[in-house]
C-alpha cells in the first residue's frame, strides 16, 4: 500500500469515527428537537413564541459560528472547540426533562444551538481535511449518512416513549442522556487517535493560497444564494406546532414524521455528494426545486400532504447538509476554512432567524402569508443563481475551475 492509499484509509477512518460521534449526537438533539415545538405548546407558548425561540436559537447557533470559526483558525485549537461545543450541545437536551416553565425550556433550546455553534466550524474544518482525500462530496455525504442514521433513531426512540408512556415528554428527554454521554466519550476517543487532522490533507489537495488566503468572489456569491434559500426553508418547530394545533398529526406521530424526514436526508446524502463531485456547484439548483413545494404541502391540513411535505423537507435538508459543506472545502483555501464555515453559517443563522420569526408571526394571521413569504424567498434564490451562473457554475478563474467541475 503506497502513501496515498494509506492517507486515504486514515481519512476514511477519521470520517467514519466522526460519523459515529454525529450519529450519537443526533440521537440526542434531533430526538429532542423533534418534540420541542409540541413541548413548548404544552408549557403554554404561543405560535409567535415558538417561531421566535426557534429562530433565535438558529440565529445565535449559526451567528456565533463566525466568531468560533475565526478563533479556531487563529489558534488552531479545533479539538478544544469541538469538545466544548459537543458538551453544551448534548447535555442541554436531557435537562429539558427538568424544565417546568417556557422560559427555562426556551433557554435550554437556545443553549443546545449555542453548543452547535461552538463546535461546528471546527468539526467541519477537520472533516474537510479528510474529505479532500476521498472526494469532498463523497466524504461529506458519508458523514451525513451516518449523521442522519442518528437523526432517524432519535425521533423514533422519542416516539416510542411518547406512545408507551402516554405522551410523557419529560421521560423522553431524560432517556436521551445515555446517547449524549456516549457521544462525548467518542469525541474524546477521536481526539486521542487523531490529534492533528490537518495532516490528513496533503499538499497536493490543498486549496491554493497564493493571494494570502483571501476568500474568493465565488464564495460570496455562494453565501448570497444559500442565505436566501435558507430564509425560505420552514423551521420544523413551526411545522410541528401546526401539526399539533390543527390536529393534522397525532402527538406520537410527529417525531415519526421527523424521523422519516431524517431518513430521506440520509438516503439522498450519498447520491447528492456523488453528483456534486461530478457537477460541482450547479447541483445546488436541486435545493429550491425541493423547497418551494414544502409550505403548500405541510400547511394543507391533510395527513397525506403533510407526509409528502416532510419527505421533501428531508430531501432539502440532505442537499443542504451535504453539498453546502462540501462546496466550501472546494472553493476556500485551507488556512481560511474555519472562518469560511463560520461566515457561511452566520449567513444561514441570520436568514433562518429572520425567516422563522416572520413566519411565526404571520402564521397567527394567515398561513397563506407564510406560504407567500417562503416561496418568494426561494424564487429570489433562483434569480441569484441565474444572475451568477457564469461565476457559480462555470467559474472563469483557472485557480478554482479544476476543483469545481
């Protein structure tokens, strides 16, 4: 086995190990997030409050990634940020079992998102070093597949508890303590085995930094497109709130639909990653095509349409989590990648906060207004793609053309 093969094998092992971490983490926080909307409703929260809490969590959870990514790049302490972030991210969910007020539950929901903000840029930067050895789309697709196995398992566990314990939300949150602890244990094992993941990316696979490591113009066009697209993507907390309030889906089945969406996410991850490795950024055109029909379906007050809407919701999530992360590894220099992931996630957080908060407020007046806003934002994202087609799909710069094609 030559050095290149050994390097690829090490990279695959690292991706797999971090996939196990994400699997256990997703059992915890996706299991919890699948019922936070109904749980807040049970505590007496309004639709506007649910939309605000969900949006605020995403704003802080994404917005602070700019700071954590910048500091991680400056200090190169990627593992420190990853471990601290996972600790807060995972332990906040089981503590919801003790929340008896809307304010306390809202604080813990936001705290879980803050933990994700701390660890995500560093984790994704480390993953990007490994995925450059095996194909960024394929590497991130494999990680997303394992991630979503956990995202499916968590809501299923929660659904079973709600079914057998007569909608006992506190018991559901408490059970999630076990995967949280196992996830943290696996993070420490990963740190011991791979103390310096940057070595997984060889000099041949590094992004050129002849301009001092500046972020290229295509990066900013990409950020603009993804920001508008995410702003029109409905938050599951509002969707699940609608399901419960309108009686579209029984309580115990709400996390099942979330699990279904996560399963679809897992199924599309590898094919979408494969497509990205061959078609590049042009494969992002799939995102608005999946997202535009979602609000029409989930707000139709019919179970079968809600089911179809959640399938598309999961497909859109799979495209986001695979292609969006993979693209950054291709179009940014290695030494600026933590910052790039931070900027990217900050844009998403601001967009999701504004979109989610406005949609929650509009829901109280008319669901049609929510649909109009969501579709309008997605159509704007399509116009941005068309405006920037020459730069995004067929970049002129020879520096990036070989990697983006």
